[in-house]
């Protein structure tokens, strides 16, 4: 009796497994959904989208990124600000180099000069990373300024909304470790 019961259970499990495989195959047929349709869309992360439909909406690359129109004055502002920032960095590095090459300085002063050089290099690298990531998200030209544990970001006019502010703060915080309340975002005029 026990043997017949086990055979009956085993047979029913095999039939159920077969039915599950058949139903999975039947309902997972390709219904016109191409992987390339999904790969070429660059909409916001978490956006709702219908899948497994016979008709998939088409997206343009223009939908994915904000349209940034930069005026001549804004472009000049960014160019001038970047030149001034580079000039001040060059002056600071020149001062550090001269301090390091001065033979009359004691070891403590040279150590302080090396620490300052490392801080400047780290700041330059973080600013560059933040700017490149913000540009990669489609915000166009921007500038990042790191000092005293705070960060100021300047972006193109018309490119800020609640979602973009969160995106920019997330980028800055991830690259620098600065908390959200110490990040200031401003649109250039």
C-alpha cells in the first residue's frame, strides 16, 4: 500500500512539473518585444514601463536628457571661472613647490607643505570627478568648488528641478563624502 501511494505521489509530481514547464513555455513566447527596444531607452531610473506588449513605445535620445541652451554670457562665465580657478591652483602649487625646494625650511614645514599639496590634489580630483559625472547626466557645463567640508555647484540656467537637485547631490556626496546639507547648487545667470 505504501509503495502504491509513493508511486501515485511521484506520478502526480511529474505531471505537475510537466504542466508547469508547458505553461511557462506557452506564456513566455516572444510577442514582439525586442531586447534592443529596452537597451536604447534612457529614461529615468524607476520609471514605470509596460513590458510584454505587442507594441512598445518608441523613445528618442532627446527624451532622455534635458535640453540645455547656454547663452553666450553663460559660456563666457564658465570659461572665465575655470581660468581663474586654474590660475589660483597654479599659484598654490607654485607656492608649495617653492616651499618644498627651500633648503632653509625645517622638516615640519616641509611636511605641512606636502599635506597641503595632497589636499589640493585630492580636491582637484574630486572636483573633476563631480563635474564629469554631472555632465554625463546631461546637465551640460558645470563647476564644482570644494572647500572647508562644503561643496558649491554651478550649473546651466534652466536645468534645475527637484529630481536634478537630488541627482547632483547624490553625485557630490558619493564622490566627496560631503553630507547633503553642505551641498549648495546654483544656476548660472
